[in-house]
C-alpha cells in the first residue's frame, strides 16, 4: 500500500458533529445520531471521540477513489433527506505520536447544509490530548482510497458510486 503524507492545520468547524455548535436540531451532535446507522452496517465508531477534527490541507483538495466504507441513503435525521457517507483510513502524526482514525465525509452531493470547503477534511479519531485550533499536524492517507490534488478547485472531485 502506498501512502501520502501532508501537513494540515486544525481549524474550527461548525460544531454540529459534536453538538457544540448552535444547531438546535442536533443538541447531542450529528455523529451520535449517525452512530447506530454506521454500526448496523459494520462500522463501529465507539472508540472514537463523537466529534470531528477539521483539518485544512490547503493548497490540496481531494479526489475520492475507493473508500474503506461507503454507506448510501442513510436516513439518520428527521430534518434532512437521507445522505451518503464515505470513510477513509487516516493517521495523524502529532508531537511524536501516531494516531489512527478515519476521514469522515458526508457525500458533497447529498449533504444539504454545514458544507465544508474543498480543502477541509473532517476526521474522526480517539481524543488527542493537547490538540487545539491552529496546531499543525501531518496526516497520512492511503493513495488507493483518497487522492490528494495540489490545486485550488472550488469543489472536491467526485466519482460514480454505483457498484461500490
């Protein structure tokens, strides 16, 4: 397996995944509501913090190749239409430690609100002590799952999910 390592900066997000934001529809966070749907499909997130790390990988954007997990038409909320979700393997290198986790990606084609810039990766990891906004980390991604593209596109590249 080939990997690509790049640097990124931890940025504030919408606070919706963790429930720390102002969205009253999801007081406990969207990840907590989505958890059981992912578990039913074979992805157990119980060892991860129920919030996302927002990593700005500028000037890179990404192209979806072959996700580790792809879940189609997940009806997890009464407030929005069903969404598709991608997950990719990821490792963070921070202060001499390596942490294993996932890139969590609601499909840009089915996501209705809380849209991310195409240079932001949302990450699900165990709690990483001392990690704060502005921190620079290295992220390691599998090249066969998610390709990084050095440019400044407005939208992430997308692949046809039929057959995944």
